[in-house]
C-alpha cells in the first residue's frame, strides 16, 4: 500500500516577495512563516533576502547622499 502524498503548492512570486518584505521589516505573520517553511524553496527566500538587503542598503545610501548634498 502506498502512502498518500501531500500535495504542496509552491508560493507564487507575489507571495514570496510579500513574505520577504514582511520578514525584512519584522512583521511576518506566524501563518505565513509556517507556509513558507513548509511549501517554499529555501534558495528562493535566501536569494530574495539578499536582493532585498542590497536594495535596502542602496536606497539608504542614496537618501543619505541626497540629504547631505543639500547642505
């Protein structure tokens, strides 16, 4: 007798981006975090997190540079 396999739906691109942004600013819900760990591919979230972090740092650097150049 074969075990029934549990069908898992991979999160969509929008869901992955939403999860990365929510986790990045610290407001990720427990339900979404659990879904990400059970259904998501870790590599997707790692790459997305790195991209988010680089974009965040670049944005901060641009804002600081703009503010300081107006003095």
